[in-house]
């Protein structure tokens, strides 16, 4: 099976190795670079903002700052699920064309922090021309399981980031 060359793939798996916060959505495990994580918190009241994408749950007030919150299950087109005691919000620092912003992502639960070595990382498999997965850094094989490593800066398109900027502005009013 061919693999997709992620922009970082040319820099080798060495550039992608490091510490990752591992979380799960349904039965799948994902990892985001620890350096992107600002905070992990339990669910709290989320203020809905009308006329936003389905995966945008709204905004929260985090120490006086309005932070947009998205449900990663819905963003990844997975089936929705009831929130549980383990459901939490990971606040991440996301870089885009407009600069830097904090975004909360709702996940089913946080598992662990792993140090993933370059030899444990493979490029993303090729799923065909119709499937574009620019937000996947690679696949990590750790402890007999595969973890999908995310480039959180690319999970949201620039258009979606622009929309979140507007959501934050509405939330501050």
C-alpha cells in the first residue's frame, strides 16, 4: 500500500517524534503534540453560538478569555455520543494564517502522555485520490496499537478558523 507524503514526512519521522498527549474518540486513539496542549479540563457549560457548523459547540470563558469549542467526533464525521464522566475539553494552541488562537476540543477521554520514537512512526497510508488527510502527521505503532498522530494546526481549514474567529467575537459581545 502506498503512503501519502505529509509535508513533514520529507523531514523524516525524526521531526515527528516526541511527546504526545493521547486521547480517544470511540475506539480510536489519537495523539497531539504536548507542546500544543494548554490545558485539560472537565466539561463545563458551553455557550452555543447560532448559525455555526455542527461540530462547533460554542464558546467557554476560560479565565476571562473566550475560547471556541469544537466536538472532534463531529469534525471527523464520527457518530455522536453522549458525554460521560471521562469526556473532557483539551485546550490547544492552534496556528493558522491569522496567527495563533486557542481552541477547545471535546474528546471522549485522555489516556496518557507518550514519548513516541521515530522508528514507531509510519507515514499515513494512501486511501485514494478522493480522501485528503493533511491533518494526519502519521501513524504511531505503540504497545501493539496504532495511534493516529494529528497536526492540530491543520485539523481546521483556514475558512473554519476564520469562522471560529467570528464565533469568538460574538461570544465576547
